[in-house]
């Protein structure tokens, strides 16, 4: 994916994108919105599953990391 940002303050724009991405990830981990796996790009309309639906350990590791962040918050 490629983003072209026309802004005078690129650092602020990147900070806002990072914040929005983290918020979306946390919502998906709680099952509040759809989720797309950052590793295999599969989509899950009901939110982040508890483990990879295809048995990929790398995907399961990402899911565990993000769900642990939600539980710690």
C-alpha cells in the first residue's frame, strides 16, 4: 500500500495515522469491527480471531500480541 501525503507537517500526519491504526487494531481485538491480518491479508468481518484460521503461527503470534495489548490496557 502506498500513501501520498500532501502536508506541511508529515510527522504529525504519521503520528495521527499511527494512532488511528492502533485504535482500529484494539477495536478489532475486542471484536468491535472487522480485522485484516497484517501477515497473510485475510479478512475477518467479526473481528480478530483468537488464532489464525489457517494455522499460520506467524499470524497467531500477531493476534496474541495485539490481544495481549487490549487485555493489558
